[in-house]
């Protein structure tokens, strides 16, 4: 678990490398520590091997393993780890299914930095701070 004053550690999973890169930069600019994976199997191995992580953010639609499958598998090895799914094309039914399977929340792409920061804070049980002027 995250220690006082240390950055929140995020595992970020998205099969689209350009999206993965942009999201990683955004999350790092906000102040998070990000370990990124374009391969869901590698992300699950990282989690099962005890890799340091406070929360997972994963794309819903990926070719080899859907975000729902990654969620289900991650809950087997790290049942208390908060898990957020994201998609630019999800239906309400898919978002609800994700919540029923244990997702802490759902991000609709594209999202604003404040949205992801607030959802991460809520998922970790803390109160989000308002961004400072010029801060993402």
C-alpha cells in the first residue's frame, strides 16, 4: 500500500501504444508513478509477482484479453486492489458489468485530468484536492 507522502503507483494497461504513452505522460504530469503495459498478460504477471501498485487503470477493449478479463484475473491475485476501466466506446451495460465484477469506477475517453485524479482519489478512499492554477 502507498506510504504517506509517496506518489500513488498506477499500473496502466492499454493495447494502443500511442494512447498508452499519452496517458502515462498525463498521469505522470499529475504526479502519479506509472508502470505501463501494452500487454495484459505482462500486467497480470506483474501483479501476481507482487509488483508495487496502488491502483490499476485498464482499457476495456483489447484484442487478446478484454479489460473485464484482466479485472477478473487481477481480483484473483489482488482482491483488494482498486481497478478502473476506461473506454471511448463502452455502453452503459458494459460499465455496469464492470462494476458488478469489482471495478471501482469507469472512465469514458477522452477524460479531463481532473476527472481521472478525482476518480483515483475516490477509489483509494481519499478526498481529492482541487488542482492548483495551471496544474493538470
